[in-house]
C-alpha cells in the first residue's frame, strides 16, 4: 500500500513543513486530515487541495489538549473511514540562552514539542494496535541530534521525541503490532518558525543564517512522502535533511 489512498493525519499543518507535506501527499492521492490552531489557514489549505482534485478535511486542534487530537483522529475516521498515518509536526522554537530564564517558553516548548507528540501517539495507539497497522512520523530537528547554544530546551524536546519514536518502533516489533515510526531531523527550512523566537539577538542571528542557507519545506514533504510510500515491511526510521549550504 503506497501513499495513494492512505489516510494521513497531519498535526501542525497550517504553515511551513506541514502545509507543504499536506499538498504533496494529497497530490499523490493520500486523504489528508489537517490539524493546527489557525482555522482560517487550514480552511484555505483544504480549499486549495480540493480545487487541485485532492481530498482533505480539517479540524482546529491544539496539540496541548489531548481531547482535541483525539477529535482530529475521529475526524479522519468519520471523513475517510480510518487512519493509516499520523505526522506529529507541530512545534515552536523560541530559542534563547538558558541564563535568560525564559521559563514560560521552556514550558510551552515542552507542552507543544514533546507532550504534543505524546498526545498524538496516545490518540492513534488504540487504533494502530487493534488494526496491527499504522505509521507515526515526527519532526525532530538537527537540534535533536546535536547540541547548539540557545537550543537547550528546544533541543531537549527534540532529543526526547527521537527516543520516543525509536522505542515505539522497537516495542511494536516485539509486540507484533506492525507500527512503523520515522523521525525527521531538518536543518534550516524557510517557514514561519522563526516568528516564535522572542529573544531579539537570537532571532536576528537565526534569520541571517536562514537567509543565507535556508531551503523550501518541500524538501521535508518529499521525505515524509518517501517514508509513507515504503512497503509495509520496510521501516525507514531516520532522515537528516540539511540544506546543501548549511555547514
Ligand atoms: P511553522 O511555524 O511554519 O509551522 C509550525 C506548525 O506547528 C504550524 O502549523 C502551527 O500551527 C503548529 N503549531 C504550533 N503550536 C501548535 C499547537 N499548540 N497546536 C497545534 N499546532 C501547533 O514552522 P515549521 O514548518 O518549520 O515547523 C514544523 C516543525 O518542524 C516543528 O516541529 C519544528 O520544530 C520543526 N523544525 C523546523 C525547522 C526549520 O528550520 N523550519 C528545523 C528543524 C525542525 P498553528 O500556529 O496554526 O497552531
């Protein structure tokens, strides 16, 4: 079973990587179910996909609220009769030095980037176990495999989801539930992510780097498409994607 006709829930679909992925998967025949907080952006995206002949629905979703992700998964079942894949992509990146003690932002990153992924996992796990089939894809970051100054908490959340995905893969193999996982580690991708940085110096530094090396989110969409497109007995579990110009 390839991308075509698969039901794919994308959490964090209203801009950037999630939006690009929704468009590409829908072009390739997937039925996409889109979640994020900004309803207007999701509505526009669903309209654009539908006008291009694709199949898409949306449901306003805050990943920090477990019931809202459960509702998103329910939407997939109601609209398209089931769920094959969840793509946990929602995230924020308000980087800053630890000494600045932006503790509200630390908590927000843990709530969205880590607990949000756990909420997504919990929302699909009962169906995936029962049907002995499913795929969980998560956007980590190169900050999830390497340490960077300014990324103490952001990187901590992204290291954490790496471990989570790998353990789910191993446990599923032991339990015979055929759940595949994939973790993606993007480098600098030109999206709205830098808007979440409130530390002026960090924002300026990052923007300069992204202007120099950043690439289109389509690069990550192609990787997600590739992971989903593999035969059921093939789990491609990790992808690091750097812009060619990023050292
Ligand atoms: P964007 O800011 O364009 O997209 C972030 C997405 O996350 C939006 O759809 C946003 O939707 C959603 N989101 C944020 N908070 C919540 C929430 N509480 N509930 C539901 N959805 C939420 O940035 P990217 O596309 O770059 O980010 C996607 C992922 O890629 C993130 O996990 C990010 O950490 C990761 N990443 C990005 C890199 C880059 O260079 N751009 C590099 C490495 C990793 P809304 O605001 O409407 O809720």
